[in-house]
C-alpha cells in the first residue's frame, strides 16, 4: 500500500486526512468516527499529529498503528525533533518499521515553551533535516552513526512541511530545496486560502527541483487545506500564525455573515472552503486536509 501511495503522489490523485490524538489514553473513538462517516473510503491515507503546540496527547506512532490496522491505508506518523534525541527517534523508526509504520512526517516541532506541562524542556537534537537524514541511513541498512543494522528495514518514505506564504518567496524555495535534497518525497504545505498562492507554491517547488539530484526531482507538493467556518478562526490565522495568508475577501465575507447569524457564518465559510478545495483538486489533486478532528466537516468537504 505504501508503493501505491507514493505512485499516486507522483502520478495521480493523493488525498490524506489529518487526525489529532486526544489528551486521553484511548484513540479508538477517532477510529469509530472515521468508520461511521466512511471517511476511509474518501482518502488515500491519514496522518497522526505529534503533540501539536507541545500539548500532551496520545502517542502519534501508536495512533498510526491503530489507524493503519483499522483501515488498511498508510498513515503518516508525525515525528517531532522537539521531544526526542537521535537515539530515541531512530529507535521509534526501527520499532515502527516492524508494525509497517513506513510513512513519517518530519517536523522540527513547536517550542516547548508553549507546553501545558510545567517546566517541559525541548530536546531539539537537530531540525527536521536531521530526521530526514536518519531515515535515509536506515533505508540504506545503517544507523545514523554508520553502523550496519542486523536486518535492513522495509523502505521508509519521509514527508516534510513547508510554509505556504512569505513576503520573500525565495525563502520558501530555499527551504523546499533543502528538504527534498535531504530525502523528503513530499512537502505538505501549511493551509492555503488562495488559488494563486497554490500556483506560486507549485512554481517554487519546480524552481527548487531544477538543480537537484534525480531522486529529489520526484518530490511532490501536497497542498494543505484547513477549512474556515468561523470569523474568529480566520482572524486568528491571519494575525497570529506566521507563514499563512488569509485573503481579505475571506475575512470580510465571514464578517458580514457573522453579523447575520452563526448559521450564515458557517454556510459562507464552508462554501469558501469547499470551492477552494474543488479548485485545488482541479489544479493539483494532491491535498492534505486538516479539520482539527471535525470529521463531519471533512466528510462534507470531500463528498
């Protein structure tokens, strides 16, 4: 199923759905919700987040194992450099390999200063490029120290992330090039809210690949979509989240709808989000859908 996922990524339609494990020792309710809605039939795979914003959640790798076993579809297990050093990260990659966790999303991670756990310290043994390098080593049958492994792992396919907007787009292009040169097969963007923004990202990746090695030439952009159905969400993303651009027309449309009723606000936000999703699927049918576990919304967007 992993080879099929990568083939779809490079040559066809590729849709993945983000899941966020909860502050709980059980992940099954998320699986049950996905099953009840039939979402597994609408996507090519899933992802599990790794303690986003440094807030304590259920293990991303164990959640990925449960999701993958439940639906028989590949799951990108997010791995953050924030919480573990190179020993623990390689250990998780090796252990996950036997359970067929073979697609990972490499993140540097949010600052531990944001954590809900008092006095938590960030490890940050390196950034996401180090994790990509470790995957490359394991795929070659050695660990990051160059020592041969007793058994060569099954191939691991690493993904990475990219900002969706910058006042200096060359900065995005430079970071894209670095990540694909370190082995990322796909770059998942932060949420995009404008078709021109998506076109620009595609152009930046093509520029980044222009002088890269042959394997990096196959790397693909996966456009992140996070539906907005509330004015306050749009304002928060526009004002407080670097690397994301929410067009003024979205904010103004949601503001007018907000003055009418919550139902009108949701309707306008959904229509904007659904139209954007459909337009991007026509432009570049490789999308990562993020809904903060609002799976009913995900179903409506994907249907």
